[in-house]
C-alpha cells in the first residue's frame, strides 16, 4: 500500500524562502501539488534568489509559484503581504515560518542592536506572520515554525538566537490551543545543524566538535527538514499539534 501526500489546490506560504531550508520547503510542497508563495525580505540577492526558485517551479507547472516581498520584522509589511496573497490567491492553507537571521556574540559583548534585530526577525516575525496569516488562512490549515536545537542546548554566543527560537516553540504551543477551534494545527521543528549557507560559516574545528555529538554521524539536509514540514501539514499528522519535532540526528548534548 502506498501513501501519497497530495496538496493539489492548497496554498503554502513560506517565509525566508529565497535559499536554504525555506527554498527546499517550497520545492517539497510544490512537488506535493501545492501552489507556493515564496517570501523574501528584499535585501541583497534575496529577491533574485526567490525569483530563480519560483521560475524553476513555474517551469514545471505554470502559475504555481508566486514571489512576495516583506520584512517579517515589520508588522505593516506583513499585513500588506497577507492581504496581497488573499487578493491574488484567495488565502492560504499552510504557513511555514522559516525566516531567521543570526548575529552571534557572547552576551557581554553583544550589542543592543544584535539582540533586538534577532528577536525582531526570529520571534516577532513569527508573531506577525501568525497574527496576520490567520486572517487569510482557511479553516483546517496548519502552521509550522522553525525553532532550533540552539533553544535546547544553548550554544555559546547565541543568547539572542536561542531565546528567539525557544520563544517560537512556546508560541506554537499556545497557538495550538487558540487555533484549534478552527481546526488549525500549530507545530514547530527544531533542526540540528543542517547543511546550509548559514551552517557553512561555522569554523571547521567547531563543526568537527559538533559532529561528535550526533549519533547518526552527519549533519542534516534541507530535504530532511522539508519532509518533516510536509508531514506536519499533511493529514498524516491530523492529531499532531502543539509539538516541537527535533530533527537533529539524535543530538542530545
């Protein structure tokens, strides 16, 4: 017996979808039949990167990928983005909160801006997207937000990032209760080290030490995170809400 996840007719909105995990989640949901909305903050090459992913997807299925710009740390921009999606596509069924930044420093040396900017994007950004996303989300939908192993292990120099990601996971637990009356499920994914451009900035000696803690003896791939997001939004996870699924190769510190 085969099991198929078919998201035909569904709309999936992914924040921070120009590269890495976000881009792969867009590809994975698209492969399952969804129309995907790729958000980017319009900083640096993010617009071009998101448009490249959308062009790739539209080449295989016309009019199935849309690109929208918004800095998720800005509530007005997020509200405009969600209303634009409603006007263009009628609403959304799935919201994947992936957008995130890092500004690592020890707490003593961390600037106020480094603290605030990470909280603004990584935590407040999730709040903004959930708040305004719920206004355009159809009943029976699903929300998946990216937490992190950092919120559990407390990596050196990541007090801002760890605090934000712990907050994201807590918000999903609360939202799972508040949105249940509409049949909307809310969960988080806490990845370990995933092979992305962000992970590539970790010094090689630090990567080697990290790898010693992973029973599967390798770092994860973006596809492995995207597949869990797909599962959490699918009917296969119809009784899963308010949870944080760790995708870390067994890393326990």
